């Protein structure tokens, strides 16, 4: 006997946060469903790409550009605050799954590859930032914790294509198609779950909402720190398979499946840090914890060029903690921003913050990846300004918070 929709909904609502986390993990598996197969795509597709590095840049930037366009659309139209979050999530997941399937079907045509990856990125705009708003409707009093868990799920999701390939030595097509099925399943779960108990009123969009957000000093400092973090994050992730390849150069374990498995492990390390935020946040403030993660990340950027000269065990250890720190601060910025903004502006505030942050990744990815062939590991120093800029803005936020707490009442 097939269970009814209401029965499924009751089961999902017993653990709504867990449901959203699993759906986010499934949906964001679309993110790197093309990037994990760069070498194979170059060998099997047409010759228009030239050097394999340009294929990686093209596919990576197409997803980021699509995501930016999607988030700007949600922000400028106010759809993130006007429509039901669970419906946006489902439609976006279904569309993303479809375009990812088309990518696998037409991978031999470079123009269609870019179009499919762009449209997949566009659909992801309704999965990640909308997922942040959705999870807050279920746990409005635990923003920092649930957003940390959500970003942890996103991190695991981006690692899934690498993991599928690494564990079973499967073809890249199986790993990519698996992401489509996961995204569709996650979208259906969210559609059945619905929104939480704290749903902001559906408000009309006004362009002044965006200006209002940036006039709030706490939001502005948090958003600017997030922008610095984004300068580093996606370029770091895009470079992980190349860095792993360099570190394995003196071993016999340079098989693509081995590199994919190591890459999935290091990307997933960020999820561990996001889950640890729950406990660390009890001992220190959100802004202070984010500053510590940024400082660790900045240290990784400084040490990056020297990793291949270190004993392999020390190099893996540094890379592991760097992989943790590079993403652990992301949900903390979202929590700080959410705390600074009224509920009826939350969707727009988080969406525009994401849109600008991902626009910055376009510049970082294009400029830094294109330098890899000439500079190799030294490109990591170009990532350093990001976390330093983030620390500077959080220092301003902490300074203002201290001033407010010591001011006479």
C-alpha cells in the first residue's frame, strides 16, 4: 500500500531541519557535477576548448554566472519574499536536474555544455539561498546553528560527484546523472515538507529594500566580510583536485578516481567545521568565531605555495584544517546578516548578499585559475586578500558591538 501525501508530510515534519539538510545536500550535488570530470570532458568533447584549464574555467564560471543571474533575479523582483520558499525550492531543483541531464546528454558540444551549466547554476539560486530562508522558518531562534548545518550540507553536496567517482571508480556520467536524481528527490521532499511555523508575511518588493539592508551597519559589515570570504572559497574548491594532484605527484596514486576521492574528502572537511560551529558558538560570539576561521584560512593561503615542499603528512594536515576553515565562516556571516534585518526583508537580504558574493567568485576564479599554468601553487597568495578583508570588517563589527555593550543605558 502506497503511503498518502499527508502521511509522508507527517514523517518529514518530525525532523524538518534534517529533511531540509538532506534536501540541500541532494540539490547542491549539481554544483560540481561537471567540474569533477574536466579531464574526461576534454578528451571526449570537441576541440574548441584548447587547454584543459580553459575547460575548467569555462564550466566553473558558467555555473557561477548562472547562480549570480538567478540570485539577482530573486533579489530584484522580490520573489524570495513574495513566493512560498518550498515551492521555489522544488521548481528550482527540478529545473536544475533537467539541465544537468541535458549536460550529460550533449557534453560533446561545447556551446551546449556552457548553456547547460549556466542554467544549472541559475536553478541553484532557488536551492541554496532559498534553503537558508526555509530552514529559518522552522528554527527562527537558532539561526547560527541551523545555517551552519545548512552550509555543511551544501559542502557535502558539492563533494558528492567526486565521492561517487572515487568510491566506485564510476564513469563521470554516472556521477553527474546521480546528482540529477538526488536533486529531484530533494526537491520532492521539500515540496511535501512545506514552510515552517514562522513565515514572514508576503510583502511587495521595493528597490529600496536592498538600499535599506546596506544602510544597516551590522548587515553591511557582515556582508562585506562575506564578500572577502567568497573571494577565496570557490577558487579554493576549484583548485583542490589540482593541489591533490601536485601532492600525489611523487606517489603511484595519481589515478583520477584516487584524486576524486581525496578531493571529496577535503571538500567535505568543511562540513565537519560547520557542524562544530554549534558547539564553538556556545563559547564565543558569532563574529569572533568567524574571525578565527578567517585567520586560519589566511594562514592556509600563506602556506599554500610551500605545501609540496613539506612532508606529505604535514601537508595533508594543513590542507585538512584549511579545508575546514575556508567554509566554516560562511553560515556565520549569514546568521549575522539575518540578525541585523527584519523578517520581511530576510529573503532579499540573504539573496542579494549571495548574488554579490558569487559575482566576486567570477573575478577570483577567472583571474586566479588562469595563472595556474605559470605560477602553480603560488596562486594561493592571490587568495589571501579575501580573508584579510573579512577579518578587517568583522573587527569593525566587534568594535561596534563592544561600544554598544559598554555604552551607558
